[in-house]
């Protein structure tokens, strides 16, 4: 398990994150923009999946309506259930892959990675000494 102190660079001045200044507002803006883009992407993916699934469901209902014997009805139901389950499993895999990608790429290439590049001159306090963030 990753410790909190490993995620926060040791060269980070906490005042940069919590102060109201252009740099902290830039971090907040990038985080909010990333969140909005990700939420929109997830919503569009979910909507596309549901639309495709509804079309397949309507086709299955039409097929069930054309069945004349119990064997045809049972075959159509099994076919529908297996295809629906396969679609759900496939979509679940895509969701896990998407979230894994967002977690790794977002952390290592996003705002946290940029925090590690804060220059040493911004880390010193009023008395000229460096600030440290203690590990918990």
C-alpha cells in the first residue's frame, strides 16, 4: 500500500496548495477541468452502451414475439441471456480498464506529477528554512 507521504513530493510547499494565488488556482482549474472531461467521457460511454443494449433488447422482444413453439421461445431466451451477459461482462472489462488507465495516467501525468517539479525557491519559508511534510 502506498503511504500518503509517497504521493506528496517532499519539495512541496503546502501554502502553494491552500493559498489563493495563481499557482494554486491553476491546480484547482486543472483538477476541475480533468474531472469534467472525465465525467463527460464516462457519461457518453454509458449512454452509448445503453443505447446499443436497448436496440438489442428490442430485437430480442421482436424475436420472442415470432416464436411459435416453447422450444423456439426457450432457445430465444437462452440466446438473449447469453448475449446480454456477454455484453455486460465486456462493458465491465472496459470500465475497469478505463478507470485503471485514468488512475495511473491521471496520477503520474496529472497535477501530482507537476507538483513534484515545484522549484526549491518556492519551498523555503520566511526564515529561509525548507518545509517538510511529515509521513503519517
